[in-house]
C-alpha cells in the first residue's frame, strides 16, 4: 500500500541523507531489510493514531534539535554504590578507555562496532529480528530506522549467572549529538543477568534493546534516564520470553523535554513472567510517553504493567498500554495500572489502556487514575510536625511505591528511591 | 497554657457559622473535658486549633503559652507542642508507620533547634512505648492506619502522642469505638503522660473515659459555645440525665 504523501515526504527527507553503515554479511542483510521496513511503514507522523498524544516531529526530522549539556557535576550518579561492570558511551560512541574490562561480568560482551564487519555472528538470529516481530500489529518505524543505522551498542550473551550487573552509562557531552545505539542480549537457558542503564546519552537519542530470554532464564533491567532537561529520546525494548523465564524492567525518568519509551514483550513459553514498570517525574517542559505492548501467546503466564507519573507546572504524561491475549493463552494473569499524581492544575495525563483477549480462561485487569495529592493525608502529616514540603514528598514516594516495588534487588531499589528523593527536594511547589 | 478567647469560626466555603464565641483556658498540668451533643462544634474546635484548612476565624484568638496559634502552619503548631488525637485518624497508603513517626519526631526536633534522634535510639524508644499500648511490630511496619481496626487507629494516635511528647494534647473522641479493654489501654497511655507541664483537652461523649482519666474541669459545649463549666460531677450529671436539662437551664 502506498504511503500517504505527508508520510512519504518526512520519510524521504530523513532517508535522503542516510547511507547504511559498511557491514559484514550478517549485519548487512539485517540493515537492508530494516531500511526496507522503514520505507514501507513510513516514519511517524503526528496524525498517526499511535502518536496521537506525542508529537514525533523532533524525533523524526533530519537534524536533531540542540540540547544543552547538563552539568555533570550536578549529576547524582545512580548506582554508584553497586558493584557492576561499567561500559561508557559518550554521545552514542563506546569509550573503551573509560570502561571496565567487560570480561569481569562473567558473560560474553562484544561491541557491535567490533563485530559489524564479520560474516557470521550469533546475534544474526536476533538483531532486527525481535524488532521485526514487534512491528505487528503496530508499526514502530523509529526502531526499524535504528536497526538500519545504529553503528554502536553491545551484544551480550549470558550462559550462566552473571558475576555482576552490566551497567551501561550514557554521557552527553556534545549539544548537537544525534545518537543511536542498538543492543542485543541473549539469556541462554537458566542464565541470569541484570542490566543497568543510566544517563542522558545525547541531544537526541534513539535506542533499541532486543532481549531474548531462553527457557528458565532471567533478565532484570533497571534504568535511570538522565536528568538533562532539553534532551529527546525514543527507546524501544523488544523482549521474547521462553518457558518459565523472567523479564523485569523498571525505568526512572526525571526531566527531558521529550521521552518516548516503548516496551514490546512477547510471552512465547508457558509459565513465563514479565513485569514492566516505570516512575516518571516532570516539572515544566516535560513530555513523557510510556507505550507498552504485552502479548500472551502461551499458557499460564503472568504480566504486570505498573506506571506512575508525577507531574507539575504543565508537564505531560502519556500512557498507552496494551495486553493482548492470543487464542489458546489460557490461565493468563494480566495486570495493568497507570496513575498520575498531578501536583497542580496545569499538568496533564493522557492514557489509552487496552485489553484484547481471545482466550476464555484468563484473569486480566487494568486501571488508570489521575488525581491531586490527598489533602487529608497531607494535613495529618503536617499536624504531626512534618513541614509541607517533606510531607508532600512522603506522599509522593508513597504514590510511587507500587512501581518501585517492582525492582527486585533491594539495594538497587534503595538507590532509585534516593534519586527520587533528590528530585523531589529540588522540585518543591 | 491554652487560651481561647471569644473564638468565632465559619466554614470557608459556605456561610455557616460553627463556633460562636468559645472561651476556654486550660492551665498547665490540668485535664479539661469537653462534652456536648453531636454537631455542637467540638471537632471543629480541635481542627481550628491544629490548623486544618477550610475554616475561617472571624473573631477571637487562641494562644499556646502566649504565642498566637492561629497564625502558624499546622507543622509549626505541632512543633510548638500542640497535638490532636484525631476522631477519625487518616489512612496514608504507602507511608510506613515507623518512617512517618521518625520523620515527625525529627522534624519537630529540628524545628525546635534540637538534635535529631538516631535510628537506633528511636527504635528503642518506640518499641518500649508500643509495647505498653499493645502495638505489635507488624502494626509499626504497616502503612499509617491502613487496615487498622478502629481500636488500633486510636491506640496508634496515643503512640504518636507518646513519641512526640507534646505539652498540649487534644483528644477528640478517642474513646468512641473502643471496647472496655482498649479504652483502659488508651487511658493508661494518657495517664502515663500526665505531669505538671502537660495539659489535656479531652473531648468525649461518655463518662466512662473520665472514670479512667480524671478531669479537673468539665465543659459542656452546645451550638458553638461553652454553655456550662464545672467539676467532674458535671460529667456524671450528663451521664445520668443527658444534655436536655443542662441545655434548658442555660437557654
Ligand atoms: N467541613 C465541613 N463542611 C460542612 N459542615 C461542617 C464541616 N465541618 C463541620 N461542619 C458542621 O459543623 C457542625 C459542627 O460539627 P463538629 O465540629 O464535627 O461537631 P461535633 O464534633 O461536636 O460533633 C456540624 O453541623 C457539622 O455538620
Ligand atoms: Mg466530633
């Protein structure tokens, strides 16, 4: 089907400057196919139904809008107390000098740029493959663009329990950087890996993370997106889960003019568990979009989506979340909650929760709320001597607790709470 | 200690006068009781004193040890030594009872320029106080008042009072909804705090509580005013004859 003219225009405008990176055989095929996908889907246009609440223009246009670099001295360095293997990317380019020795993690880690020229690689079965699976039933063209163009990223294969979490640190140093990273992770049978990510990455950042969790494997993911105010980011996670596998992903976002985080999870093996959670806090010029699509295609699987947003001074939060239960995915246990705490009357929360169920023996629930802080509770705390600011913070943390509880590791969860407390104390009414 | 003079209060949102000239003076070290029919304004008085939004003082004054209470934020009143045990304690999902209390204790200390209590010291003190009120470790860990029974909520109020050591304690119907044993626990908790520097204003419907917490003065409130004051025998009179006699006598 031919694209509408407006989509054709923005797509060709963007692609005219693109030449696919030089690659070896395995990657060249993937890039060619990805570019063809972009051409047939067209890049997102603001009239697209899937972009109803978030304007994609600045994520699509050929040149990235500038973004002031956030003072690194002011950064509160998430995960600092956690023993981890650190891999640095500066404006989307791996920095070997600054990074730890990757072998310390006890898993296979390679840099995409290092193996891009080879003819065969295990990642061939996954690179762009999970992304392609995630293009049905909804197009995600910015992810296909990433598969075509990204030159850096990590390829991680875990065959056992990782010795330490792998931590990806994204630094933003150039106010005009336009970065793409593409990571591929394979968790082999019974293996177990924790991935941490933090930092703003670039003025404009497009990231894809493909994760394949084999039977009995476990993948834990916690990210703290950077505190840069002016950055724009679109990220995609594509996860495929085997039998009795576990996938848990939590994202903290504070600040950022535009962030769209898409998570696409496919439960393909029986008894698998997928939890996706997020806490987003914005003050002023902040637009944050969580778009989540969970597909149940096996027996007795559990999925949870828990998204909380704290918005003030005209900040905008978006949640589009879907649970699709395919025919035959009996005994599915699906849960979805999205909530916003509006700290003033100017902020907005736009939601589109969806359930689509083709099996008859399932339990699925979803809910969405938005509201102001509970005045009775606030007065009660104040009447005990807690000043209004800290009392509001306490209530806000309580509001976020259900999302934070999705982080399994207590030390990492405590670290995230520290970030939250810091942000709240800096952004009082 | 607490002095209320000709206090007139209306609802902020509506043209409804609730307190119509309350006069009351509670001296240091004394226990005063306020009784009165439902709707006479007892809870409103306690809310206005502790600083709840939604009320407008149209006339009169309230001071604590000479300081103007009505000018202060609720947290400043608390730090100044005022405490209200709520008739309906508020549930706060997600905020742990213990975290809440430690934050409150330390916020008050900070406001008074005192050193904060260490986590270890706090734990030691709260455990001992919780025990005498039969509050178990689980109740301390749970979110504030969430899933607490009526009696548990009231005991939790008294625990907060014991931890915060206020000088002016207002108890709004702390006895309602309590069985005899729970009421004894609460009364013991209150009596343990009685000393010459601390005063109590006990709002209640029943003589029962006053058997355990002996008041020095009893006031009867009706239609937004204190209409009669007397000794403990006034509470007995209410118990035996209801409010009708007293109200017709002052009408
Ligand atoms: N926020 C409010 N909105 C409407 N009416 C109120 C409010 N607060 C108090 N009132 C009214 O004021 C009167 C006194 O109430 P209250 O102080 O609760 O009495 P008491 O505690 O003596 O039973 C009642 O008629 C009550 O309905
Ligand atoms: Mg009352």
